[in-house]
């Protein structure tokens, strides 16, 4: 849709509106139930109100440098997993079995160590009649520490290694660790299933939200910024959850299980090991608080950079035409540098956590080893118990380090979630009426009754507009840029809601109708064309999915599309991309006109619909349009007054008000605003000929 004319927003000379390129137009969306397709095109109206985002002028939301509510966003992100509660309990169960096996492994392996030590001690004590005698002999030699240590070893003097017992224990260890792996694999698969289902629902929720957002939201956001939230941020949430959720669960279970085993083996050593916990928490908290703002800034910069790239890519021809490559490259360099700096700081600061945690873990390891050695020397613990405890000490510090090292992923995921939640929490368009009304039979009688509207609450645009259009009449709307011509159509389509008064369709207030019912009877052909990736036939049939090939061809002939489609190698099966590559701007315009022919709407809106075709084709299209308008209420917005001379009523708008109305001859005879516009165009045409 062309930009709505507002007197307070002059056009920005020399700044091409790159956001318009490739934008879908509501002539397609008018025939489909969700209004988002029309919204994409109508969002370009905001570009005119803002002056247009040309190269060197970025349009988009500014990335926040500070999390608005990290805790709240994290809780809300976790709450998304609610529907997978049963599956998550299953994940937790398999995780508990897996961690339980891993925790039992060192203790069982410690028994093998004790068997080896007992065998070696038995060989060294050969000749002693019994264990008690060997201990007494050691004590008699003055080796109290040696005697205490021997007393903790279950050995038989003269008996060597019991390899059968040692082998049995090692087989148990192997079986325990294999079971841990098996349970871990099942847990990982179920966790991936739960997370992917959650992200799937989140994408569905975001898509549904986009269809409920008013055009004013898209006015404030660039397409690149919205796409970044819908794609990059959701993908980052998915990746962050995949890499952290299962690991966090396993880490917490490991901490609980290992801590229980440590207290069982030696409460004193367990207390020493726990000294590292508050130190680790303080380190992770302090560093995490410094890293979080950088992650917020990183994803904000990502959205801004994506918006700039999208604008430059879709409008690369205009960038070259206006010689703005240097400015575009400089803006890209600035945005890219901002993203680089934010990403580097975020990763660097969060990367400090793991080395710091490793240092704390190593100090804890040394303390446990020293105190454990002393406990063995005093006979309070066996060597196998200390060996198992040292393994548990490593297992205890490892999950703490893992949880801390995942802080960057968690913070990055929450930062993206916050941006997605901002989209989900955006104010929606007014809800549909609970009991929608609709005309008993659609004739196309339209009435504007004392309608007022303003984009900015402090700046009125249309005030007290009243107009009645009878079925089958053609109403042409003319006037200078900013007069409010396209705004009238936007209000009729309920792309925007009126500020005062009402608009009726066959006596029914359109605010009491559902948007789907209202738009299903209106066809639009706009100056800005929109084609999607598909065949020419599919593009023509977009507004009438059940149309046959014969009906498509008939509509194409009526719109003079058939003549150039026949020259293409694949004809109507020629595949176009979403940019319409392979066909000219005029041919794309013809395809959208054929789409309107096929839809057969009761009300037709033409907004500079022939602006991209040559003069000869325009004459043919005008004839076809005359046939298409027969029996239909038509609104024609035109700047070339020669194209609307046969309109039943011509409305001349200035500053949101109708200053003149009548047919062409009446308005020329009146010598008012229309006559001045007509003479100005006639003089311009003569000057061009001269």
C-alpha cells in the first residue's frame, strides 16, 4: 500500500524507502482471513510518516543495554515447559538413574582399590599368624600411624591378590557405567523432544501474535528487526535450552548425589568440600551480573544489523542508483562493530567464570587430598574411601563449574526470550466483536458518517468526514500528497480504527463486523506489487484458491497478462521468487490486477494501480477496469487525473477534508481545486512534449 498522506510528514528527498522493496500488498491479503499479509504492505505507510528509512537512516527498535527483568523473563521461559510436565518428570527420572549409577561408580571402584591394597599388604605381612599380630608387630616397632592404617585394611597375612574378587568388582563398575550411559542417552532424547515441542509452540504463538498486531506496531519496527526476533532469537532460545536444560538437571542431581556419598564416607571431608560452594556462587553471580547487559546489547545489535542488511539487500538497486554504497557500507560497519564489541564483551566476561571455578575446584581438591591423607594415616579412613572421596570431590566441583560455565548460554537465551516476550506482550489490535454482524446481502453501499482519525493523538488528520457511495458507483479520490487519500481506504479496510464517527457497509457498522467478513468482499490493487515464491498461476489464484486453470487464464486475459505469459518457456507454470525476478515491474502489476479480476470482489480499491505499466497497456487496463468495476463499488486513488475522468464522483481532498466533489465536467466548470490540479497536470504534459 502506498504511504498514507499526512500533512505533517513531508517526503525526504533523495532518501529511497528501502523497506518497501518486496513488501506484500493487501490486494492479496484482503481475500485471506489473517490481516498480517496486508499489514506487511500497509506498514510502509509508516515509512512516509517517518520520512522514509533510506540508506544511512536506520529504522528499528534500539537494543536495550540492560535487562528489564532477567528473573521474570527466566521464570516465564521456564514456564513455557509446563505442557511437557509429564515428559520432564520422565527426563528427571532417567537423569536420576543415570546420575545414581555415576555416583555409585567411584564407591564401587574404591572397593577394588581396597582389595588391591589388601592383597599387597597380605604379601608384605607374610609370616604373621594373623592380622591382629601384624598390627601389633607394627605398633611394637613404634609405627603407631602404620598400625592404625593397617587396622583399616581387611587383609590376610600371606594371601596375595584375589583377582577373581577384583575382576567381579571391575565388572560391576563397567556395568554401572554402561547403565549410566544408557539412561543418559534416553534422558537426552526425551529432553530434546520436550524442548523442541516447546519451541514449536512458541513459534506458533509468535506467528499467531503477528496476525493480531495492529499496523502501528509494524510502523515502529523494521522488518529486519521483527524477523530477527522471530528467527534468530527463537533459534537462540532453542539452542540455549538444548545445551543447558539437561546439563543443569544432571549437574543438580550430581551435586545432591555426590554430596550424600561424601557425607556418608566422611562428614569432615564433606564440610571441607562445601567450603567451595559459597565462593563459587559469589564468583558466578558477580561475573554474571556484568555479562548480562552485554548479552542484551548483543541481541539488540543483531536485530539492528539484520534490519540494515535486509533493507540494503532488498533495495540494493536504489542504493546504487543514488550512489549510497559508501554510506550503506559505513552504517553496516558501525552496526557490525557494535555487534562485535557486544559479543566479544559478553563472551569474554562470561568466559571468565569457568577458569575461576576451576581455580576454586583445584584449591578444594588440594584441601581434600591433604586432609584425606591425614585421615588415612590416622586410620579413620581406608585408602579406597579416600580415593573414592577424591573422585567425588572432582565430581562435586565439576557440575558447579559446568553450571557456572553455562551462565553465558542461560543469559544469552534469557536475553533473546526477553525480546520475544516483548513481541508477545505488544498491544494487539482491537478484538473482534463477540457476536459479529454482517449485511444480509453485500451490495457495496458505503457511508462515512462524521469520521475522524489521527495517527498522532495530538495531530488531527481527518475531521468530520461524511460521504455516501451508492452500489456500483466509482469514486475517485484525488488531492496532493498528505491529503489523506489512502488513509480513507485504510479506515474502510479497518487497517486502522476510526477515532470518531463510524463507517457502514450496507447499513452495518464495519466495527461490528469481523475483519475477515469485511475484507473478504473487498479487492485491492496497489501501486506496490507483491508476489510470493510460486508459479504465475498460483500468484494469480492467491485470492481464490479453488479457481480452475481456465478461470486463471480468463482473468489473465482480462488483465492482459496472458500475452506475455505465453512468451515464457513454462507459461503459467513459470516459477517466480518472492522478489518477482524474471518479470518487469509492469508485468508484476498486471499479475496483481489479474488476481483482483479472479477474486471478483463486491468492492474494489485501486490505489495507483496502473502506475507501473506503459501508456498503451494503461489504456487496455483502463478498459478492463471499466468492465471489472461494472456493478461494483469502486474507490480509485489516482494522481493522473486523465485516468479518472469517467468516475461517477470525484472527491478532492486537502488536509483530511473533502473540499470538492462532483464529476469531471462539474469540477472543471467550478474552477476550484480540481481545476487547478487538472490545469497543472495539463501544463506539465505540454511542457514534456515541448
